[in-house]
C-alpha cells in the first residue's frame, strides 16, 4: 500500500497545477490591449457613424 502514496501525491500536485493554470490564464501571446490604439479606433468608428450621409442625386 505504500506504493500508492507517491502516485497519489504526484496526481494531486499535477491537478493543483492544472487548476491554478485554468483559474489564472495568462494573456495569449500576440494579443496586447493598447489603450491608445483602442481609443483611436473608437474615435474613428464614432466619427464614421456620426458623419452625415452622402448626398443623393435629385430626380
């Protein structure tokens, strides 16, 4: 029965590591949130939505 103890301890440690990784995921590589860039995109999108429509030709 003493052979089960080390295996159980290793399993518990590996489960703890997996749970910690799932609860605290790191930011994916290559995805960075830049506040200035997001603000610029928001301003451009807002300006495009608030701009007047293009004039239509009169019939």
